[in-house]
């Protein structure tokens, strides 16, 4: 992995995502980091000084704030690091800005904080992150506000048996297992009380055919709250990362669009990596 983009809105959650990504980048020998702020998304609730300044000066203020973030990032990386850090700021909508940067710099990953500048009691997850998760084609790593990077030894792949197919991003999953030198735990959680159909056996065969190459552990469970069950499983098994596919499982919707989740956001330490289905 050569290049990662870290998007920041200068909130506490975004600052934590920067620290997490810096530690991870150092661990897996990333070559360059693009720190990106889209000031099109600017509002008054920020943890760095963004005052009521005239539009021509917004870019300068944004760049100054990025430089402050860069200083903290480089402190985490240490003096002898070889990671190059680049600052980019513009007034593009966040998704468009990231897509253009990703194409220009041939980026491999985007990192974002799990919450934006809004008060957590009012908004579960920053709307920008929701937009990225719904539309971004690159892998997106979402960092909980209280997560601290530790070497990742186990990865949970949360999958829906009904949607296991050849579009499952097997190559991308394998890439992350190799980069992190981690063990794969494959987890399927069905809704409590839902009747198991005969087709489920065939779906299990499909899943094994795709994933057995990684020699994973397979786990099955039931719950009325699939997202919470996945999170409990990851924490209980000491997993440092959850991988899922937003369009399969309905997991993303369950995770971020229900009522405020004390468990997943306030207490969770497990980052979430969203991968895209492979093109047919």
C-alpha cells in the first residue's frame, strides 16, 4: 500500500483518525499520506480556529489548520520516518475532492473519522462519512472516536450468506490479510427467529469456495441486532478490524442509521473497513 488519503474536518474525531492512520501507515510502510480538507463543508463547530473570515481567506486558514494537523501527524510518525505528507485543500464537495485526489495520486485507501463536528448526542455519524461510505469506490477505513491503533492480528469479515458471490472482493480481502499479517474470521449473523432455508447450505458452499484459500475460521450467529452482534463478536475475539461490503448485509445502514448506539460509537474500539464489490 503506497498512498492513503486522510480526510479531516479538524474535529476531535478526525484528529484521532489522523493519529490512528499515522500509526498504521508507519506499521505497514505506507509511502505517502495526503491530508485533505474540503472547506466547502466548513461550518462554525470546529476544534481549530476557523473564524468568520472572508471567502478568499478561507483557503489560507484551511491550509494553516492542515499544517497544524501535519505537525501532529509527523510527531506520531517520528523523526526517522520515510512517509511523505502532502496537504490538499479546496472548495470541492468532499466526495468529488477525494475522487480527484485519488485519481491524481493513485491512492489505495481513504481514512475518515466515525463522527463529524456535530454533537454525538444529536448526530450518530458525520453526514460526510455517510456520503463517502455510500458512494466512494475506494476502500474506506472508518475510525471510531476512541480507537487507538494496535497491531491487527485478527480481522472479522462480516458477510451475508445470501449475497456471497463472485463479486465478493476476495482479492482485496487477501491484500489486507497479507499487509496486516492477520488471521481471518468469517462471520454470518442471521436475524433472530428467521427460518433457515435449504438454500443456505448451497450458500455456505459458495462462501467456502471463495474464502477457504485464506484458511479462515467460520462463525455463525443470530441476533435481533446484527450490527451489535458483529461488534460484540469482534471485541470478544480480539479482532482489530471489521471488514464488510456496504451494499451487502444492510450492515452499514444498520450500523449507522439506527438510534444512537452507545455500544458501537461511544464504546467501540474496532475500526470498520468498507470494501466495494468486484466488477463483473
